[in-house]
């Protein structure tokens, strides 16, 4: 299915109105649908040439990822073969990227044309001057085709940033930059649109808690099976797509440096962390290196940063925290990885997942993360204009001698109002939740000019007193979030 990329499509299609050649940069997490977006864009284009770089690894018969050294000649040969297939031209056997791009230029017809260079960081392996050769080819040949859109696509956002967007050689040459994000709850819900019968929102939540809004993962769901059976097949069987996915993500995205990125992700799976926390875990000093790794992970869509400052105060960098925002990675590290040996030994063939210890706890944490990733939908229900937000994210108060420690799941600060959002996943939610939020409101001690409005975002049955006491300014059921389209 192709969902919720109408804005990106319209921006791409408008490039043909410029009557000049255009470069597009398309970035985003693996499996997020970058190539699918460009394929959809190219459906109505007369000439489409899509070429993908060779992956620097292969998977053996045991499902293990094995590194293989991909040389410049291998990438050139792959480029040459795919170009011949897509254009019905003979193979030219280029000896350099300068030659390869010249052959590409010769194959472009004077009609609306889309050229996709996919996984461009792979394509560049073995040649440090790849970006330089591409820039020269653009300036001297490719840009002379007024109906050409050249798309540079990749999952390694840091490579694209360093070699294209921050490269002075490409300054002023990139017409459009697209950062593809995961689907919202509303658009993820549409994957069940043609499912037989009625699928409850609770069942959808269980699947979305594992997959997040990643299109490729959603497409792996068998709509005729329950959420438990889908999770069992995808995550807890050795052939399962999401059982194998973790290693592939890091190998494909970060190559030789993947072990360090994995360590950072593993630390964040234990909770939100500061740069200092992560540096101590790695045994590193705080500074540029750790910041670069965190920036790579954030640009790749795996982690998110937020400012956990006290409402009504100025922002300072010391309050910056990082969280693991990718639902699949969180679920893998908290629940799949600890069971890896048992899964390989096929101990989970007929197990009921909800009987596993801690199942409700991990699902509650996944639900909370899902809401944080979809805070814009919450704002839409609350009637908050996104431009009025002064700060948004979780809030932590460390325990001191005079104050108790506590956490606010989601705090939204506007100019005049603080929204304290409590996120609950329970079969039955009793009135104790009111007392818990009241304590947080008292301890927060906001400036008097700010109003405080408590909000409950929940899955489960509410005690009647929660409704009758009228404490919460808003009660937001998960069902509502599935039906709100904020775009």
C-alpha cells in the first residue's frame, strides 16, 4: 500500500514545472519507503532509470550476516549492468565513475526522466571522490537535460549530509530535500482497511507497539491472523522477518562502525539518557565524537532528542536527553534479544505471548513511546497549534532532599498553558491515576502565569470516578488517535 506521501509527491511533481534539471535528496530510515515514494513518483514519467548500489554484505544459509569487501570495480559493474537493463543499451564497462556518469548521460532521453541513485553511500564505497565525480557530471552534462530529476537516495543520512548537503560543490544545486518519516497512527491504521471482519483498536495497538509506523513492517502483517500470532511469527521464530531485521539494519546503515551504534542503542533501551550517561557507558569522554554518533542515529530516525527543562525557564543544552524512539528496536532489545537462544531452539513455536512475564509492562512502555512519536496527533485533539509550542517531550525531576523524584510522560508547553499528559496502558485504570497526576502538578511548581491542564491518554477501561470527578481536562482514548489526520 502507498499511504500518506501526498505532500512529498506533490513537491516532486512540481519540479517538472521548473523547466530545468533538478537534484533531489531523499533520506530516511531503512524500510521507511523512500524507494517506494520515488517509484510512485515515476509511475507517470516516460523514462525511469533506477540503480541501486551493491550492499556491503550478504546473508549465509544460517541467516548470519557476513561482510564481503565490495570494490570499486564491483560497484561500477553493477551500475553498468543495471543501466543496460533499464535503458536497453549495451554494457559499456566503465573504468571510473566519470565514465559511468557519462554513459548515464548518454542514455537519458529528452523526455521527462527520473534517475534514482539508490543507497548512494553503498554505491560510493571504494571511491573517495565519488561525490566529486557526480558533481562534475552534473555541471558538465546532466544538468543540460531540462526534463531530468536526479534523485540521490540513502539510509545513511550522515553520508548524504557530509558528501552532498554540506559539500560546497553541491551548494545551490539541490532543489529539494525530503526526510521521510514513519507513518502516523492515522495512516498506519489504514493498513487494516481491507481486513475481513472488524479489527479492534486494542489488537492494532499490539501490532503497532512492535512495528511503529514503518511501512515495510506493516506490510508483513497477516490481517487474517491475530496480533499475538503475527508477533509470534515475525519476532519469535528464527525465520521471522523481525527476528532477523536487527542485525541487518545496523550492518546496512553503519557498516564497520555498527558495534558502537549498537551499544548506544542498547543503553537507550534502558531509558532516556544524557550525553554524559552515554559517554560513561561507552567509556568515552564527552565531546565531538560521541555527539557525532548521536547525530547519526538521530538523522537515521532511530533516536530522538528533547529538552527536559523546567517549564517557564530558558532552554540550556544541559537538559538535552535522548530516547530510543524506534519502536521495533526497543521491542527487539527488551523482549526478542533476551530470548534469542530459546527462539533459535524453537521453544516459542506454540507459546501464548501474553503469558510471558512482564508482557503487559513492555507493551505499556511501547505504547508510551508510540504516543511520544505521535505527539502531533495529541496536539491536534487538544487544539494546540504546533507553532505555539515552546517545548514538548517527557519531563524528569530527580529526587532531592526537599523534593521527590517523578516523571511526566509527556509535557507540552505553550506560551500560556502547560499540558501534563499521563499515558496509561492497563486493563483497568482506577482513580489512583488522579492522585498521581495531582502530586506531579504540585511538585512541578510552574510560574503563576501558566495554566496547568492535566490530560489522560489511555488504553483500557476507566473507573467511573475518573470521568465523574472531572479532574482531567481531556481524556484521549487510543481509538481517537487512530482516527485523527493532522496532515
